[in-house]
C-alpha cells in the first residue's frame, strides 16, 4: 500500500487553520504560503 500525499493541499490546510487561530498573522501567512508555492513550483512539485 502506497500513501501519496500532495504538499500543496497540506500547506493550504495549515495556512487556513493558522489564519483561523491567529487572524492578526494573515499577511505573514499569505506571504509564506505564496513563497512556499513558488519554491515548490520552481522545484517541479505538482500543481
């Protein structure tokens, strides 16, 4: 049995939960999310 988990949905879920818990960090969370997606895209990890 192989378990294949995509990184992008996990990052999105984590960012959403963090925004719900600490709304004041919204700008930082969005910035980190976008940077992470950009790096993953450059490295060839799926979108």
